[in-house]
């Protein structure tokens, strides 16, 4: 996605998801092996929030790019 000009602005979001995303998975794996881990719900919320924000950023960028595309085609045609 970094090769596409319209997607370059999502590079920080993609990097953050790539770095932060695996951390809750590992924490959940550790918490399942412990008998009492009170922060399991918090870890699950962190995992869900990380990926929801990532999906929202992708959706917003798709909306922006889809609105920009007709402008490019009408300028090229006219």
C-alpha cells in the first residue's frame, strides 16, 4: 500500500497496528496460562480497539479516495 500515492498517509497507522497489534495477542496467550489474570478483559478491549481504529482508518481512506477518483477522471476527460 505504500507504493500507492493515496495510501501513503496511512503509513503511521499501518506501522502502529503492526507494532501494537501483536502485543495484546501475546498478553492474552500469557493470561490464559495463569490461573487468575484480572486484566484479561482490558487486554481484549485493547486488542479490539487497536484493530477497530485500523479498520476505521482504512475505511476513511477508501471514502476519501473514492470521492477523489471521479474528479480525476472528469478532469482527464474534459
